[in-house]
């Protein structure tokens, strides 16, 4: 059954994040937090160019799918290298997610290796900030587990 119009917002406003939120709510919040993170990257780095809000939203969708589907596979495959490099290899896996996002989404361009490095650091920093800041975005993934109320 598909959600009714406004159900995602209603779930958040009424405190649905205290219980088990619907999949649509979790996906919408994940998408919006990715959009926020990529907008911050675009605002802070001169080497990141967007053609507008729609390109940032499209990039957020692609980035979210890549981080959900491809990144775990690459992290597993690169585990031996990550152990040898004390985790540095996984930084480049995260960087690769931005490279692929930029290649797929027209209107979202990142130019230069060091811009990718800076963008990856900013994505990490904003995610750390979101992890420690209370809010409705904490109902997805590890943020949900970190702030779950005891039963």
C-alpha cells in the first residue's frame, strides 16, 4: 500500500520518529540529509558546481543509492587493503562514491582530485555533526541505533 500524501511529514511532526518509522519516512530523510550534505559541499568548495536545487536533489538520490548498494560491497572487497592502510582505503571508497555521483548526474560537477578529497572530508564532517545533533534525521541507519530509546 502506498503512503498517503503528506504521510512522511505527518509521521515526523507527530513524533513518529520515536517509534519505528515507515520506510518512506526513512528514505525521504536519508535523501534530504544527503541533499543537505551535498549542498554544504557545493557551498564550501569552489570546485563543486551545481546547476540548481534539482541537480543537488538528483545527486543526493544517486549518492544515497551508491552508498546503500555499492559502498558496502566495495568496503568488503577492500577490507584487506583497509587493514593494511589502517582504514585509509575506505576514505578512497567514499571518495569514489562522489566520483561516480558526479559522473552520473548532469549539473553536479566536481573538478580536481583535491576538490574530491575536500568534498569527502566535508561529507564525513557533516555526517559526524548530524550524528551528534538531535533531530528527525537520526531515525535512519546508525543514527537510529545510536539514539534509540531503551525499551
